[in-house]
C-alpha cells in the first residue's frame, strides 16, 4: 500500500504561534488561562490541562493572578473592552489574518452599511468579526443560504456593501458566492480573506483525494478548517475523519492501494506521524 502525507500537514502559522506562547509561559512558571479551548484539538487541550492551563468560559471567571491568552480566532469587541477595563493581564495571539478582517470591518463599520460574511455564524472567529461592525450583517455557509438571505434584504440603499469570508471558508464555495454577489451589487467591495494556509491545504487535499483510494483526515471535530478538508476529500474518494489513531479500524483499508493523510491547521505533526506509522506497521 502506498501511503502519503500532505506536505501542508501540521500546525499553521497562527496556531503554532499561539501554542508556543502558551508553552513558553508555562515553562517560565506563569499561570495561564484561555477563553474557551486555545485550539480545536482535544489532544493538545488535554496536554495543556495537565500542565495547568485553565479554560474559562466567561471573562468574569478569569482568576486574578492569571495571564489570559487571546486565541488565534480573536475575541469580540465587548470582551476586549471588558478585560481592558478590569485590568486583566493578557497576551493577544489573534492571528494577523483574522486581525486583517477586523480592520476591514472596522473601516467600513457604519449603521447604514451591509456586511455579508461567508462562514459559520456560531464560530468564535465569525462572532468576533461581526462584533466590530455596527451596520447590518449576515452570515451564510453556501450559495443557497446566501440566496435565501438576499430575498430578505429589501432595502438596497446601503452606504457600503462589503463581502468577507471566515479565514477557513471553502475556496470553491467562495468563488461561487463572490461571482453571484458581484452581479447583484455593482458597488460591492469584495475581500478574499481566506488565509493562505487554508488555500494551500484545500488545494493539496483535492489533489491527493483525486488519486487516492482512501483519504484520512486528521483533526478535531470542532475544527472548521478540518471539516472543509473532509468535505473536499469526500467528494472525490472514500474518506474518514479521525481525531486520533485509536479511531482507525482495519476494515477501511480493504481494497485500498493508495492512502493519503491530510490534517487540519490545529493538528500537531506528532498525531499525523502516529497515523502514518500505525498504517505502515499494520
Ligand atoms: S488557519 Fe489561517 S487564520 Fe487561522 S490561525 Fe491558521 S494561519 Fe491564522
């Protein structure tokens, strides 16, 4: 059996930076907490918990003697205002690609403007982005949802109409939605804010899935970018999505001559190597 690992596997730049900062702080004896899990990977989170990193669900629960790590997804404007007012010590690891979207949204924020955002409305990154916009905003997951939203918009007299996407949105779906909207709003300002790593991971996942009998996607079930990789791979070949090597069963390999492994941006290289070695040894 031929086994390949995607070259783009492993932590992306933003996750790597956030994780490294947490490790460095713990090793220097600091108390650290995060607002929600720092990344969407249960193995890394468990490891951090064992090292003493606490996870709080609300800013009001941040202990006094602890440094808050703002996750790479970013936080909402009101949370930032709250922690600044309370004098909470924090380190902001919001990814620069997410910050770039905040800045676009802030620039066009106006009660008479419209923000159309491609992504998942419940994802912390999207909740954060929308919080910086004062006008009307809508989030859609695909072209069909976008069309439904547009039916509800009766007033088209906006000062500005802007289109952005979550950093981990599907590149293919983005192209369809952007094309459609350019025909609907002649004055729309389109910002392709899908990040570089998402572009390259999705491209490689598509390439590998077209020539593999089986794709193994490794990453947290809450990870938005891992979900996109899974969706891309499943349209081309048999695909399984696992969080760890324990979930692999021998029967999925029957009849497969080529197997490829891809991983989300919050999946450590160690986990990918474990999967590779497991298959090789079997
Ligand atoms: S996926 Fe992209 S935007 Fe998100 S943390 Fe990684 S590099 Fe930054």
